[in-house]
C-alpha cells in the first residue's frame, strides 16, 4: 500500500493552531468538559470508586490465586561436577560400630539418594544389606541434632571447645566409650587426646557382642583376635546358633561367601551342606539343609558333644561327660570328619568357653588356615564386655573424671545400661558425639554432634591389610562437626581431620610403588574407596599355638549347660532389619518385613507351636495376645508370635526396639530387650536360661505381618524344589511341567495362546532368580524402596494389608509331612523347611493386567516391560485383581504431604526427608496403581549413556536396584535378546530370537504359574536342598 | 377382541370399572401424603444422610476408607454394584420380555418394576464411579471421547469398558421405556387436575391427546422399545459377568458365568419387585390390582431362576473338580470350608434351598411367606456376589498373598447411601407418579370376563 502523505485537519482551528483549540485538544469531548477527577468537596467520584473497587477485587483475587512459592534457585556459577539430572557416584564406606560395608553413594544435584555396594571391595564385594541400603534416609532424619549443646541449651562450637578443653584438662581420668572403631585415624585422634590429657582410656563395647570369640581366641591361642571365615571353602558348615547370614558379625561378607558354595549348575553340581542347631528360627537356620531346634541350655553341650564325636574320630582325648543325643549331630560329625580341612564350625554363643571348644573343633578338623583364618583377622568386634561392665561400676563409684561417648549409646544398648544411666551424672564432664540426642546423649552435659557418615571423611581397617575410605557426599546439613575433629580440637591439634587422615596414610603411600606422588595415590584410593596393603602392619602375626587342652572350658560348660531345660528359656536375638537398634528411627527398616516372621513395626516374643497349642493360643491375621516376660529381674509386656521352628521351651525376643529417645519413628515401638541382658558372667549373655517366666495376659494385640499364610499348600506350580541327589540324577528334578489338553494332544501352555504375541526387536529385559542363592535377607526390598520412592504406610496400614513394597520375599514353611487335607497343608511343620521366593512384577508377555485396564494405563513396552502410566490410571484396581502374582500396589490414600502419614513416611512428608527422593521416579498420587517397573529409569539412563557413546548397550551397563543390592547375586538382570548377557547364559536361551516367548534350556528355570501362560519375563530356578532324602 | 374364557381367573379383582381404576390409582397422586409415606420418606432420607457421610469420607480421604487391601481389590463396592444391577433386571424383563410374550398380568406391576430398575441402576452405577481411585478423571476417561492426547483411546479389550456401554445403554433404554409408558397416565392425571398440578403434569405428558393415532404410535413405540430392551435383559448381566469370566483368577475364570448371572439377576430382581409390591399394594390399598395371582406367578419365576442358579453353583463345583486345576479346586473348596464358609452357606441356603419352598402352593400364595422369602433371596444374592468376588480374590494363586477382607464402617455407609437413595427415589415415585400403569390395566380388565364391565 502506498504511503499516504496527506494530512487532514479536524478544522481550521487545528491548522492555525488556535490557542483556544490547543488548550482543549487532548480532551475527547471538547465541548463537554469531563467531570473533574475530584469532586468539589474532595471525595472520590463514582468512577473512581468503580476503578478502585475493580482494582481491589482483581488484586485480592489475584493474591488469593497465587501459587505456593516453590524454590528452584539456579546456580550462579555451576559447580564443575554437578549436572542437573546426571548422577554422580562416590566410593565411600558405611560403618556403624563394627558393621561394615564398602559402598558407592549415588548423588543427584548434590544429594545422596542411594547406597550401592562397592564391587571393588575385596571384602563386601558389592554386597549390601537392608541397614546399609536404608542408611541414606538417616542422613535426612529430623531427629538429628542441628548443632552443639551445653546442658541442653544450644551453643556454638567455639564456646563448647573452650569449655571442654579446660574441663577435660582438669577432669583427671578420661574415658572414651566407643563401639568397635574400625578407623585407624579415629584411634589416632583419640590418642592425640591421650597425649594431651594423659589419662585417657578407650573403652570399647559392642551392642551385639562377639566378645566370646575374641576372649576364646585369647584363652585358646593367646591372642585376642576375631578370625576371618571363608564359608565358600567349606563343604560342610555347622552352625550353633550363629546367624551368619542375617546378623552375626558381618553377614554381608558371609552371605556372599556362603552363596558361592551353594550355587550349582549341571557342570558343577556340588554345594555345601549346612547344619544348623539353634533355638530361634534365624535367617541362617531357614537356609540350612538340616536344622535341629535346641534349647539355649543345650547349646554348650551340643558343641561339646560335637567336639567329643570329632575327637573320637581324631583319636584325641574327649572332654566332659554329658553327651547330648541330638538329631543330625552324629551325621554332622561324620560329614565334618569326612571333609575335614574343608569344613567350618561356628557358634553364635557369646560364652568364651563354648567358643574355645569351637576353636578346638576347627583345629581338630584342620580348618584353621583354610576356612578359619587367624592370620588375617577381622576387626569388626573389638568390644570387651567385662571391661565395659567394670567401667560402669567405676563410673558409678565416681572414679571417672570425664566420659566421652563416641557415637555409641550404652544407656540403651549395653546390658546393664540402666546402671549407666544413673552413673553418668557422677562424672565431672560428660560428652556425647552422637548425631541424635539418643538415650545416652540425653543424659550428658555436652553434645558435640558428629556428621552423618555421608557427610564425613574417615578411614577404615576392617580386616588385616584391608583399608577403605569414606568421603563426604554432601556438605553438612546442620551445624555438626566431625567427632574426630572435635577430639583433635580438644587435644589442641588444629589440623583438620581430612589432613589428619592423609597424614595417617603416608606410610601406605610409602609402602607402594605404583604411584609417584601422594596426591595421585590418595585420589586413586578415594576413587576406588578401598586399598589393600600390608604396609601398616606393625609386626607379623605370631604363629598360632593352640592350647590343645579344653578341659577347663569343658568343665565350665558342663556346669552351666543342661541337657534338659529347667524352665522357659529366653534367647535374645538380632533382627535383620533393625539390627542393634542404632538406626531404629528409620521407617524403611520398620516397614521391611522380618525375613522370617514377616512382621513389621514390632518386636515380639517368638513361641513354639507346641507352646501355643498348650496355652490355647492361635494366630489369625496377626491377631494374638500379650504376654508378660520376666527375666533377670526385668518384666515386660510383649505380644506373642507363634514361630514354627522355635525350639520347644525356648522363646525369642529381638533387640533394637523400645527406643525412648531415637526420634519420632522409633520411640515407643516395642520393648527394649537389652534391659534383660547383663554382663554378670563376664560377658553379655544373650541366652537367659534361668528365672524366665512367661505368661499370657489375655490382652488382645495385632502384629502387622505382610504375609499371614505360612505354607505354599504343596503347590508345585509356585515352589519347585528337589534334593541335591535328585538334581544330580536329573537336572530337571522337582520341576512341574503342566500340560494342556487340546484336540487329542497335550501341549506346553506356552504353545497355546489367544495372543499373536509381541516382537522385541531391540532389547528384551528379563530377570533370573536363583532360589538356591536367595537367602531371604530383604536387602533387595529396601533397595527397591529407596530407588523407586516407595511409600511407607505404617503399622496400621500394614495391618490393613496395604504395604506398598514393589518387591517382596515370599517365605514359605513346609507343611507337616503327613499333611493331606487343605487344613493340614495350611499348618506349618514344627521344624519346617523354609523357602524364600522374591516376588515382583513378572512383566508377563501375555499380561492379564494389560487387557483389563479400561483406559490403557498399563501397557507393554517394545522391550518386554509391563509399564504403568500413573497419569492415565483412574484406579479401578481391576489390574491388581487380575494379577495372579498379586504384585500390584494401590495408593489407597495420599501418602505424601499428608499429616496422617508424616510420622512414618518421612521420606515423602517433611522437607528434609524429601531430599532422599529419587528425582527420576514419580511420587505416586492417591488413587493410582503402581508396581515394579524393572527400574525403567535405570534402563533408560543406561540406554542414553550408550547412545551418547554411540554404542550398543552392553551387559552390565544396566542393572536393577534389587539385583545390585543382592549380596548373593540371586537376582540376575539382563537383555534376553543378547546371547552374551549373563541372564541369557544362565537361562541357556536357545537362539538369538526376538520372539517374546523365549525357549530356555536351563532345566532348573521355571515360570511361576506356568499353566496359565501369562509368560513372564522373570524366571525362577528350582530350590535344591543338600539333603540325603526329602525330609523336614 | 380377544376371546377369553369366563373360567380364567381375573387379572384384576374387585369388579373394577375403568373409572375405578383411574380413581384408585390417581388417588395416590392427588391426595395428601399419608403419615406412613412421610415416615417412610423420613427414614429413607435419614439413611441417605448417614450414607452421604460415608460417601464424602470416601471421596475426601480415598478408597483406603474401605476395607480393601493389596489382594482383595474389590469387595463391597463391586458386590453392591452387581447386586443392584441384578435387581434392576426385573423391570426390563417384565416390561419388555413379558410384553413380547403377551403376558398380561405384567400390566399391574411393570410400572413399579421399571421405576425400581431405573433407581437400582443409578445405585449400581454409583459404585463403578466411586470405586475408582480417581473418579474425577475416571468418569471422563472411561468414555471413548475425542481428546488432546493424540490418538489415546480407551481399551476396548477391557470388560470394564464394556460395562460402561452396557450399563449406560441399559439405563437409557429403561428410562425411555418407562417414561413413554408414563405419558398416557400423566395425561389422565393432567385431565383431572387443576392449577399448578395441571401445568406440571401437562408438561410431563408431552401434550398427549388420547387420539387413536396417538395410541397407535404409543403401542408401536412400546413394541419397538420392548424389542430393543429384550437383548439388554440378557446382555447387561452377561457383560457384568465378563468382568469376572475373562479374568485369570480361580473362581472367576468360568464360562458358565453369563447365563448364571442373568438367571441370578432375574431371580433377585423379581425378589425385589415382590418386596416392594407387597408393601405398596398394602399401603396404597391396591390389592385388587396386584393380586395373589401376580404374586404367585412371580414366585414361580423365582423358583425357576433360583433352580437355575442352584444348578450353576453345582456345575461350577463339578467343573472345578473335573478341570484338574489345583488352584481352581482349592478356590471352590475354600468357598465351602474356608474362612468365608458362612458367606457361602448363607448364599446356598438363601438362594438354592429357600426358594424351593415355593413349590408349596400354600407358601407361594402367602403374602407373609413371600415377603420374607423375597428378602431372603436378596440377602442370598448379595452373598452370592460377595462369595464370587471376595472368596475368589482373598485366596488365589500365591499363598503368600492370601488375606482376609474385613469391611469398614465406610463400606457399610456407602451401601446404606444407595439404600437411602433407592427408597427416597421410590417413595417419591410412588407418591407423585402413578404406581400402576392405568392405561394398560384398563386394557386387561376385560380379559377375564365380560361381566366385569358395568
């Protein structure tokens, strides 16, 4: 369009710029002068009123609509190694007293969110357990102390240091009470205090003590060590109450070793044989081939009898007269002798006399040096029960000037802690470095809270020649300070603990050749997290010289153990989940069902089926009664749980509960069994054989169990098992082969289908689960909870049978052998065989859930996964009903940001707890279904990483959280389309087929519920027991 | 004109004339509410109010307010749903199938039965809606509507989706059928009324003029709708049964379900019609219209359908045994002797044994016995659905997941809500709409004897 250059005037006035016109030119209606803004009297005009009202209404409604402010603050300068959405991994070390695991910490945007095992560690070899997995949540625990305190008042570090330096100097005798300290630098830091203050003594105890073994080593060999054990070398394992897979010394290590001896294949159809003699049904007992329930008072005699049986064979002199006749004990002796040199006998007893006999048995069998190694001892338990109880009386007598509790809680977790509680005030100075104001810290004058281990520098020496480091993975959340740095400060050493550790590692650097400068050496150690050297050993261990004579021990055993119990006996045990109770304020551990009892959120008295029958007690859906337990002068009311396998006449009670000052989650849960213990015999005895009274009160109670049906009802389409002998004859022994009749012929179920089937042209993810390797430890369940932001629902909702776990471990007891009717099959045998079956979404190729969803919220992926689209889900629950494995979980309530669940689901309710959430996984809304995704976020991340590097995904690039956590490698994940993958090889997948339904040649591999042909992508391997014949 | 035998029992007794019919039935609509009716309404509204609390709690807090759990994902919700849908069956059966079969006795009861159907289907439809975790989106996403998510459709494989279609179709057809039938009667009331009432009934009667052509069209539409509705009688419960039959769960995965469910639905529907009619005839003094003859005929339907249901139960057991499938066998043994044995035996007693009493003429012509047994049958049919849903789910394949289901107060409350709604709606209907189809009843006055016409 042409530009119009013409100018138009409104009239001559404008052309002439008439002053009168100009004056009114800006007015819309010059003739009708607008009403003035202000009326004559100054009040607002109607228009103004309307304008103001309009503005106010708009402003008010806008303000009301304002979205809550969510802070997302960008970096001004991006840190070099923090990339949004890209995780960083740091090698570190988990240590809680003597419990040890070398770990790799996953951090996202500077927050640790997941703990995996460190595969480079020669000790834990990438294994973890439930406590290690859950420990990341303890970092974000609201109960943690946020800064130092003096006499209950918040203080600053400078004033605390000033006061303490002078007070400690004036205190006289200073005792540093610790649990086992694995860290050489920590011990050096304590020594620094000794250098400054003179009379400083470190007193070590362990909440779950193995003092008996170290004491026995001293008695028998003259050197106070805890040997290392090699379960993988043992062809025959005999354990007297040692729960080495669940809680004894270092279960992560033992589980890995044990599983190596239990993995079988056609090429190597051999496995260790495991005898267990115990009172409570432990995780280890559940895995044993032959398990004999014995009373606590028989324990010592049983060990002695075994000694005598072996000694007879060896031609050595026997000791003691009272020989027990126990089922399988003679058989165990025969087999031990037949395999001598490659066997292992362990005992969980804390009685040094019993442990002396165990040492002697291993010595007789020639196991020492092979399966029992005193030359390379471990340092997990340095506690000295007798010194500790002596210390309590010294403190009580006022002979201690200052006491420093270094990350320990003896008021709660030392037998006789009550006496300590009263005695603390008698010390002039009392200090605690605990992260939380626990039972002990609540009684001291000075709180100098330590960092969480994920915020700390530290070093560890778990075993002779083995070292590891921990490094901070987040800057301290609170105004806490590394305890060792506090020690150095008080000792007048101003160097940081980091420098102090490095200084301590100089000899190691000097002892190696590969690295030229210390920094490279340090970086390499820090990167790997572990280092192996002999440079730090002060002197070579002397050759062992066994005392040979055990008559003193034998006579001590003879006098303190009896073949027949005189009354009820209480065996105090450690749970796999809660452990010693240090991490009790962690809801993940409470929600984790106990591997054996499947109970959550409680401790309880385990009683035998016979006792329950005699007392007219039965349990239905966790409904039970309370009982009063009296032992060692202490009385409790605890609920009763009927436990098949419990030795008649014995009762079990777990440690770790009854916390009073742990935090919101743990306080008031259960009873504190430590109160029943004491070190009266010179060691803390966990077996109370005298003066125990137990009576039902009749008060009703419900224990929240995730599984209330005990047996698998003889259903071979669920559990398929065989004995080793049968397996050697026929690799498919125990397999159940359903067949479907059609048109005059029998077909494998997979050969008949309505569906045209899927094609997986790229990947086909699958999971193989070896039921022979699975020990039921539940590390996978916690790992899954962490990885997938699975909500914790609390006791009431578990009672309502609504736990959210994506992976569960089904624990089945065998029925009595004579059982034929359904009613009898429902009953567990008195001493049952136990089978563990990890159960998660089976990712069926013909998934029954997918067809029934009305809105296609659950679909099949092109890689064989069954996927949930939470956003699309409307929550009809039809999929869950139609799931034959019952692995789908529904969000019955809003579990996040809901005050009803704030007390239990801390990871999804408070700001601090939410830091642990995995940003790659949605927190599910109320009303939607969820289930195992086979860690699809990890699969995606692995594929993206491979794509970035322009290569195919290799086997091992991607692994699912449960498989990573598994200490026994019972779960193997991989691409079934890749013939080189471990899972393909394990299953012996026939050809490089992209068909959905894979033909596998491994005879042990089976699908649970094969006959309904849902065709899962999860395979199970038959359970093989190393028994002579099928017998319970 | 039909030739009728003078010995045939009259369908309407008391020597009613056309005028009597109009008076007797329109009287209820025109008169003041009776005390009994007001009391009934008060109870119904009270129940509705109490039930609303449970409904609000469910919507506000979540499905967790119910007793459901990880293994039992449906219990009272779907039990109630199937139960109400079943009850709704009688209306269509009576009005459509019996119309096609020229069963004239149906005219006295079809109106109320159809109303019952409509209200029962509304009650039923509530459950699929509120049993969803997220009903606020589910109510929309369960429909095949165009959307902005690309080509995101509903899953046509899902029996739940079939339910959506089945129930909504059934509801629409039943509603239209019922309303069409009401039009001539509304017109009758309109013609007798004055003032506001005349305006309202005038509007409701769609300008009915009573001309021969109008009647002809009315008859044709009724027949067409009856033809359309007849397959629905079979399809609705067939499709509801597919929810179970197409699944893999032992106790659900059964091909016998469609006929068995349809028979059960008619069974329970007739029982509910009887319950309501026995009360209505008494309260509204309609004994001449709803006679013992009607009741007896309905009782015969109950014997037949009850026996079909009984055979179905036994067949299921036979099939479970014959199949050789261990899980299936266990599911059925568990029904009889498992923890929910009482539900199973309640079902057997109420549904199979008690209707057999109707073989005795004395019992099937006794008002009191019929009333009690009609209640028993409905209790039994509720248990049947409970047995199928809960006892099948609570112990399926993997014993590790076996659980018990315990209802909560909210479960009970939501069920009460539907009762409150149903009876409120039915009482309002009984007061403001003619409970008996006057026009059709008039057509059968002559069928027994010419003498009845004065």
